């Protein structure tokens, strides 16, 4: 037997080249991630040409109380038109996490977790910062952080070696820095929503062969609960 990087193999087999299969080569391309980034960028530049867009799409308790429920979603695609670094940092994080998570989950599960995290982030803002005006994709992105932690744990991957723990820790420190003016409610709510959604989606995938629909149903139920909770809190 001959020792190789993939274990002990017979001499004939050891001389053959073994195809390398990565997570991305075995699954889908992160198309949904690219689409989400494109929408965020388009909305940002659109808001720079329209003074009303920022106020029409951002999240406030008064807006939800007045029946503008669409703002629970639209705030996650709006960024401060005067601060392009807000957009760039969020899009870089979305690109990094999306290329890691979407190929493993598939488009549907990934989007289910993304929008569940976004809506849970909106609920977090209304609960913890009722007087704030919130914008940004960071609630959904923190949900992807939570999903990545669940997935890494289930695959026995080192959280330090993947870079998840250091990056998440740094983001949490920045979130709670005095005077940072960050919607920490979105970060907390989004993280918990993504954690819960990914845990159930992953458990269903492990236990059931046909797990796509049940996983998406759970995401819809959790999203609906976040919407109802947001309306109740704002009202």
C-alpha cells in the first residue's frame, strides 16, 4: 500500500490522478447571492438620485404602525446614500458568506434563510431600538453568520480555521462600540433568526430525503411570526 494525501491506496491506484471535488464543484453556483448584491447596489444608486427613497424604504416604528409593512423588507436593501462604505462592507460580507453557504444549501434554502434573517432583524430593531431609523443588509448578513456557524458545526469544521469566529467576533465588537450608531437590534435579531432557520433546515436535511419543502415551510412560518411580532410591537 502507498500513503497518499487521501489515505492508503494500492500502487496502481496511487499512480492515478484523483479528481478534486470541492463544495462548490459539487453544488450550485451562488447566483442568488450575486442577484442580491446587484439589487442592493441598484437601490443604493437609485436612492442617490431620489431624496425620498431613503425615507420611503427605511424602517421606523411609526412607518410600520401606519401600515407601511413593506418597510420590514425594503430596509434590508437600502443603505445610507451618503455613506458608500456602509454598502461596500455589507456587500463584501454578503459575497464572502454567500459563496460559502449558497452552494451547500441550494438557492431556495439559502434565500429562505436570508429573508427569514432579514425579517427577524427588522423585529429586533423594533424591539430593541424603537426610536431608530434602520437601513442596511446587515440583519440578513448576521443571519448568514448564524447559518454558517450551524453548518460548520454540523460538518465538524473548525470555526477558527474557517475565519467565521474571528470575523463574527470583530463585527460584534464594532456593533456595540459606543457611538457607533449601528442598528444592533437588526444584528441580534438577524443572527438569532438565521441560527434558528439554519438549525431546522439542516436537521430536516439530515433526517429526511425530501426536506426542501418542510425547510422552506419553517422559514415562512418563522418569517410570518417576525412580521406579526413587528406589527404588534410597532402598534
